């Protein structure tokens, strides 16, 4: 196997040469995905903002995330890197040496759940635990929750977006105990299903969660959540469980404690996503601080992701597709900015949907958005009087 030395952020990494060229990096003999650098940039910024002194990279691979946190986050005192692939950890160990952070790093060749669960009930839990598996994180949630200190942050990547975002509802049901939707807010729904699955798992262990940040791309969804011990915290998080009921016929959408079989507006058969997390997704102070850190480090894409989240919790847990409304109205697509201006004039607030490629969040009902779209249609330019 040929290795390449690369630099990501401020950190030198040792990675399989082949992973830099392949469209889908090989999983054997060791895995490294250069395209996940933005995911790791956000992670570094979040660690800096949250100020966790101890970090566990529980599925560490070649150590890209863990070694970067050891190197790039000043307040980090100790990083534990776990992977059951000894070759991966050998490279991680070398990377730690190359960056002069060996002193801060510990390496455990172990099955992740075994390493994580071994911390349960002991004074050796981590202020931050990361779970970055191939595919679904479902099987690692219990261990990760067990290893997170009271008030600490659990971060989770899920690359099974096809399940979470509604392409394979049966798989989502099996892994997360929830029904997804495949529509214009399916990434946000995927994030909320994942958060609620974490909350449910935490509740069984008498702990609650409160999300700090979340983001989504085509390939993965990512969630950061604070874990707080106690039955009361668990009950508080369960109170954020609900459904998003969406009517494909008339477009009306609502969040509710209950699954709705029929649309309350038009009576058509509705779609109901959930159970999912209908509460806040961000801790804005931490997100703003992370965004500022990312900006300072010139992590442009990460900074953009983080800034896009600031203010999102003032809006309902779904969005409207302007493109979709235009096609329902059979009119040419109008710019989102024009629709948002109209909504503002009508007294509504709106926000760029941060979790999907397009769309807007607003406190306006569907009917008002539809009206704003209709009014935003470009009219034929007036003819010059002299012509
Ligand atoms: C997606 S990669 C991690 C990538 C890494 N976090 C990064 O940012 O480069 C998943 C890693 O988990 C390891 N792995 C998978 N299942 C595991 C398990 N049950 N216990 C320990 N390691 C596991 C694999 O060997 C692989 O290195
Ligand atoms: Zn309806």
C-alpha cells in the first residue's frame, strides 16, 4: 500500500494514496475520505467553540478527525482514538507524531461499542464523543451515550441518507423507528429523525439531549447534541417528539404531537413524518462562536454552513419549495428573494432553508406563500408610450 502525506486544516495526515484519486474511496485495507474535510472542519470549529477538554474519536480511521482536534483546538487536553483496524490506528499514531501531539493522544484498537461502553458509570467519560461510521450510526448510539459526560457533546454522522431522507422508508423504520418523507424538506426531516432516535436511546438511559448544531449534504447528515443526565432531562427531551404532517394535495404543512391521517385543510390523505424531533436544533451562541472560529481558520465552506444555522429555530421544522409551488401553479420559476420580499410586505418572516439545497422557512401558512409566489411572477414589461 502506498501512502501519501497530505495537509488538512493545519494538520498533516498519512492516508492511502488510492483514496485521493478514487471517486468512492476504498474501505480496505484502510479508509480515508478526502471529501469529508468540510465535515471535519465543522467538527474542529465546534470543538473549539464548545471547549471540550477530552474527545473520543470512536471510529477514528487514520485519525483525520481526532488528530486534527488534538492539533487545531487549543483547549483539548486528551484525545482517545478508537478503531478495530490496527493498520488505521498505526497511521493515526504516525500522524500524531508528525504533528507533535502524541502526548495528548491515546490509541485503542478495539470494537467501538466495547471501548465506549467500558466508560459507563466510571469517572472516565469524555466531554465530547464522535461517531463516524460507514452507513448508519444506529448501532453505536447506546455506547456513545454511555461514554459522554454529563453536559458533554455527542456528534454523529449518518451516511444512510437514502433511508433517513425517505428513499427507503422500511430501512428508516428498522433503524430509527420512524417514518421519513421523500419531499422538499427531506434532509431536515432526516436530521430530526436522527435527533429523536438519539433522544429515545438517551431516555432509556435516563438522560436527555439538546441539539447544538446539525447540517446535511447529499451524502450525509450530521448532528451535534448535548447529553444531560437525569430522568427529568429525559422527560424534557421526549416532550420534543412529534410529527410533521404534510399534504401533497394542497401543500399545507404542520408540526403536531400526533400523526395526522388526513389533511386538516382539504381532507386529502396526508403524509406524516416521524416520530421526529420538533424542538430546537441549535444552541445559537455555540454555533456563532464556531462560525467565527471557522472563518478565522479560513474554513470557508464550514463557516458558511454554521452561519446558515443562526436563527433557524425561530421557524417551524419544515420548509416550502418555491420551485414546487411554481410548478403547481404552472408558472415559470420565480426567485426566492422576490417571494421573501412579498412575504415581508405581508408581515411574515422568512429564512433561507439551511438543510436543503433550496426552499424557504417562514411563519406564513402555505396559502400565503402560494399567494406571494403568484404575485412575484414577472409581468410583461410595459411598452414604451412612443412605440
Ligand atoms: C467512516 S470511517 C471513519 C473515518 C474517520 N472518522 C475520518 O474522519 O477519516 C469508519 C471507521 O470505523 C471503523 N470501524 C467500523 N466498525 C467498527 C467497529 N464496530 N468498531 C471499531 N471500529 C470500527 C473502520 O475500520 C473505519 O476506519
Ligand atoms: Zn390538504
